[in-house]
């Protein structure tokens, strides 16, 4: 059974944990659950879209989606294994962690705990099942061991002028893009451009550009064998150290670490 086919089953028992481990590359359209969703991205990359914002989840990271939050989930790489646990929600008020969307680097402890749950693949696990306490403990450690979500969020726009601007940024991401030269290209003052980004997408021009560059870099790191210095140049960084520092600011890891861990996972799953 695939995740799309399993969607109607996830909420059948509100006191259970539903376990689903799947290797796939697909788009799962808008849906929501009465349970909280913990998903670990093992290899490759995934994208979550909520309220016109796209969240990027690289390999060896996990995301938590609160109960009732409508979202689109896209698996963007053939090597991606998505290991998901859909948790009962009766204790979600015990910690603010469970009420907010977040993307986090997965600790080694959490990775091993999630992998162990494969013994329950495609099953509802309840308090009547042996070792249910293991799943209870797994949920409880999330807010204790993963405090700060990653800022890899790219807002979308329906403003026609802004759509042209962000499309230009995507197609020219390797160029020297500044507020001054992009504003001039679209016949706007720097102040007007800054206001447009803030008003329409609630983000500064610079932060949008930095986020876009890191997302493109993550995609190139996971989907190609290009050397890291070439990737840095492809996304607009003339200095490999500046690229690496910005990458770490967004992902809490170096570009080389992300690529190594992804290749190791691919070798295991091939």
C-alpha cells in the first residue's frame, strides 16, 4: 500500500499510531489528518506546501505537521524513503511543539528509533500492542531534543508583478543579484521593491534571495554529482566559505555533510 492509498486509513483509530514507511517519488495533494504527522526524510528531498509557503526538507531531517493542518506533500527524489508516524493527538497540549509546523535535523537517536518502527509498517499500533510504550516515548522526546526549527521556507505569491520578479530570480540565480540591479530591471526604486516583498510575501528581498539560493543548492547537492565549488557558483556565491557558512546557517550542516549522508543512504537503499 502506498501513502496515497493509505490516507483514508490513517484516522480510523484516534488513539493509535499509524506507521508508514515508503520509498517513492510523487505528489500527494492537499489533505489533512486528525493526527500529528512525524516524517523522517531518509535520502533525497521533500517539500511541504502550507498556506502558500513551501518548506524544504533535506535528507536526514524530519518534519512535524500538527493535526488538522492541510498540506501538500511532494517527494522530490527517487531515492527518498519517507518514514512516517501518525500520532494520536489527545496529549498535544502538553507542549507547544505539537501545535506548530517544524523541520528539524534528526538526531542519531531519533533516526534509530524511527527505523525500529518499521516492524509495524502499514499498521495501527495501540496500547493493546506489545511495545506501544516505545512509540509513546518517541513522541515525548521530540520537544525535548529538537528545539529550533530550520528556516528553509519559501513563500509563494499570486501578485503578477511579483511572479515575474521571483521567476527572474530563479532563472538567474547564479548571477550577481542585488536589490539595486533587480529593482532597476523592473522599473522600481529599491524602496518600492523592498516594500513589495514585505507586503506581498512578508519577507525581505535579501532573505528571499538567500533562501532561494540555499534551496537550489540543496537540490543540486542531492540530485547531481557536481563539485560543491561549482554548485556554490551556480547559485550565486563567488566564495566557497561564504556559501558553506550560509548553508550551515539554514541547515545546521555543511554542504559536504549533506551530500555524504545522502550518498550513504542511497547505497543502503539501492
